[in-house]
C-alpha cells in the first residue's frame, strides 16, 4: 500500500469507529498497532492516551507531535462507506484526520530515524472535546523524561482550501472558563409573590446585568465573551421558583481579562443576594489556557510551510478565535505552534466543525503528514 493510500485508510478506519471522550479504548489499540508496525515503542497514558518515543541515531533535542483522538455525540448524516458505525457518535471535528496525519508523520520519521539528530515524541491525546485531555496527559508524563524542546499541533480547517496551511502569530484561541451558578430563593404560590424569594426573577436580573461586564469593564480592544447556554428552574406555572441553575462559559485571549471577568461575576452575585434576598453559589473554573503560539517557533513553521507548500499557499491568519483548544495547555509548558491544515475542496468538505455532515478533503492528509515530518527534521537539525 502506498503512503497516500495508507494515511487515508487510517483516517477512514478512525472515522468509521469513533469513540467519545475518555472512552477511546479501541482507538488507542488501533494507534498502538500502527506504532508497533512502525517499530516505535509506546506506552498507555491517562487510560486511553498513547505516548510514543522515536530516537534518532544521534542525541539532540526532542520535538513533540500531538494528535487528539475523541469524537463527538453527533449523529452522522453522511452516506459514504466509512460513515460512523457507532450510533450517535461521529468524528465531526476532524480528529480522525489528526490521527492519520500524526501516524503518517510517525511512519516517515521512523524510516528516517538514522538521519534524525534527536528524538520525536508522539502524543495521542484523548478527551480534547471535554477540555481535560491535555492536562491529564501532562500529568501522566507527556512532557517529561525528556521534556520536549518544542511541540507541534495541527487541526484540519474547513475554511481554508486544501493544499494550503494557516499560520497564526500570537494569540490564536481564547482561554476557556466554565461557570455553574445556583440561585436559591424561597418557594411560594404564584398568587402570593410577596411571600417568596423568586429565583427566576433574580436569575433574569443577573443574566441581563452580567452582560455589562464585557461592554463596560473590559477595554473595547480586548475580545471577551460571556455566554450562559443552559438555565433550568421551576416546577409549575403557578409556583414561584426557589432554585435556578445556570451554566455558561467565559472566553478571553489573556488571563488578565479572565481574572477581571471572574471577579466581576462573583461580585455581581453578592450584589444579587442583597438585592433579591437569595443565596448564590458559584463553581467558576479556568478550563483551558489561551492558545498563544510561540513567536520564534511560529516564524520557523511559517518558513517550513513556505518551503514545503509554497509561500503562496501559506495563509497568515489575522483574527484570533474565541473558540478553545486544549493544545494551549501544552504551550504553557513548552514552546510550540498550532497549525491549520486546509481541508476544504468543495461544498461537501466545507461544513463547519461539529456539523453532522462534516467531512474533509482526504488528499490534504498525506501532504500534512509529510509537512510535519519535514518540519520536525528541520527543527532537529
């Protein structure tokens, strides 16, 4: 089987057999079988993660390559032969492609290991979609013994044409915070509101008021988002609600802004207690760091991308995204760069991430594997 066909077959196998975050047991076994075939030693980490190390003939630096492995709870609507066989589960974000790209790079590098001036660590990470996979892999030793000198990550991108790559300098994606709030009041008959402490009224006031944090407490030049996506409370149309639960997220491109927002949100909850006589409890968590590419490494990847793909096929991305990516947690520990791999060819391959019809132009995958292998070899030299 030639290289291009093998990389595509790896992607199709992964796409056909998706597994949810933290349950990637068969995916891990498949990855291990390919690593064994490539004669690359590996070990299991964080239950369903895999870490593999390839050592070159000469000692030197260590470069790491990371692929995420998990799928989403999405019912696939595509009709091709390798569509998901697991009901309600789909690789709707391209992680099947990432597995194929990094395994493809692993095969190339394993064949060239005698020419490598250093080592390569391959990190196959579970649970990116639930934002705890990277931290669990780091705790399991993904960045130890030895600590990599650099880490590269890649993500297929439906708004960049295949045959092109996207490079972003500096802040690429937002930090991700998760908030769960409980507002507790006092129940009463709907006809006698003066006997109650209405949790729904208090929640409504809080949701409206908290939007002023971004518009009035954060500089207009600093992107930030506060979104409450879930709200639940109440038992009947004529009973005043005594408990409301809100769940939401905060996104910002730097930790200073995140801390300002957290402090303000918690202060507003204290004010809510005084104004409405309710009791508020908040679980406010910083989940993922902002993804900030390392300047020197980004310039290096820009250079290798121009050499490999041609300078006219390198898209320099201007705007940061308020989406999150837990690759950022590796970048907090190790310098590196996150690269977009163009994967759009036509309408069928241009659906957004997490769509039930998401698909990629598979011809982009072997080239991406060769590019990452090329970049690693250049770095180690």
